[in-house]
């Protein structure tokens, strides 16, 4: 699930709580959700964990997820690794 869709289920207080639980601010979380900033690997992992896998690392870092988390390559639903790039 894309992060903006996941966040829409929360009211303002719940979104602030989620941001706190993943170690960021609501402003930065919104910037990541709407493509103005890229999630750091640590933030992407926390979002994946704290969303119970509803938002996944490859959705937050589509260009390099397979280099950061090679253990995710080949999992069900994982995107293909671009040709010429490997984990």
C-alpha cells in the first residue's frame, strides 16, 4: 500500500502518534508520503514495521530497496530488480 493511502486512515492525532512511533515528524512523514523527500533506510524500515507490513520498503525506496535489503529480493509481491543491477 502506498504511504499516502495508509496515512489517510488516520486523524491528525493518530498521524502524529504514527510519526512519533517511526521516529520522525508529521511534516517529514508528509513530505515522504507525497514525494518531496525520500525516506532514509532507517525510516523506511520503521514505517514497514510499524505499519505491520502494509507499507513496504520497496514502496518507499523504489530505486535502491534491493541494495539496502537484499533479503527482500524474490519475496512475494517484490518488484523485479532492474536489469544490470543486483543485490
